[in-house]
C-alpha cells in the first residue's frame, strides 16, 4: 500500500518535470498564486479576528461609564489604535474643534462630527479590504489559467502524434496527464481563495456595520451633550441680559 502511494507521488512529480515549458510556466504561476493566497489568508484571518475582538472590547470599555477624555487619551497613547478607536477619536476630536469655534448649534456640530466619523470608517474599511481583491482575482482566474495549461498540453500531445506511425493510449496518456495536472493545480489555487474571500468579505461587512452602529450611538450621546451646552449658553446669556 505504501509503495503505491510513493509510486503515485513520484509519477505526479515526474509528470510536472516532463511537462512542456508552457505547461510548467502555467504550473509555476498557479503555485505562486496559491502560496501568495495562503499568505494573505493567514494575515487577513489574524487581522479581522483581532479587529472583531477589539470592537467588542472597546464598546464594553466605552459603555462602562469611563470619562470620554480619559478614553481618548488612552487611545492616543496606543502605538496602533484599533479601527473603532480611530473612529471614536475622529468624532471626539471634531466635536472639540467645533466647540472651540463657539458653534452652539447642535445640528451643525453633529454634522461635522458625523462627517469626520464617516471618513474614518471609510479609511478603516479600505484597510480591512486590503488584499481581498487579490483573493477574488485568484479565485476567478486560476481555473482558466489551469485550463489554458491543459489545452496547451493536450495540443502538444496531439502534435507529437504526427511523428508516430501508430497512435495508442500509451502514446497519448502521458501528455494528457501532464495537462490535467495544470487543471488540478488551478482548482487547488482557486477553491481556498474563493472560500476565504467570501468569509473575509462577510467579516469585513460585520466589522464595518459594527463601526457604523457605534458611530450612530456615539453621535446620539454627543448630540445630547451639545444640546445641554447650548441650553447652558442660553441660560448664561439670559442671566447676563437680565443683569443689564
């Protein structure tokens, strides 16, 4: 049994070695695409898993009653803030700028805050989407690249029959086998890329949706605070007018 496995592996290796130059080039391209895909898969898996955990951890910290200014300083001190932390800092920073400009209209303040957080979310979503188009490209093109290698190998095999007086299965089989290896490699490169692309795209959508949800909740909180500040300013102005 073990001897059959060894012979099979050796035969596949010999098919790759004895394949034509074009088919070998196709196999090399597919191998490189597969290796790069797995590098992206491992890297994206770690990043998206970390982003999801950081989102939940930050929301728990945010709603624990911590002072927003203290939380802002904590996020600033981090070497690499998480995606949701960047959204939070963008919103609170814009809120502070609008208040320094003595903008007492809550709607105007919140328009600037929401715009700043939307920009931050867009930037973070672009970072989360990095390399995903590569997986989509590998998943959609690898089968066709492998099929090209197969077609080329079969053409090469049939061209070799011109110099043979009597064509038999033994004559054609090696060339066709070489060609079919290219199709198999194309599928091996494409299937993981498609599976993980769909999985990552779903995770990115969930993370971005979570950031939008947080931004909406944070906007509501800041709007109430801006409204209180507006009422306090009006009360002070009223007192000042009464004293006059």
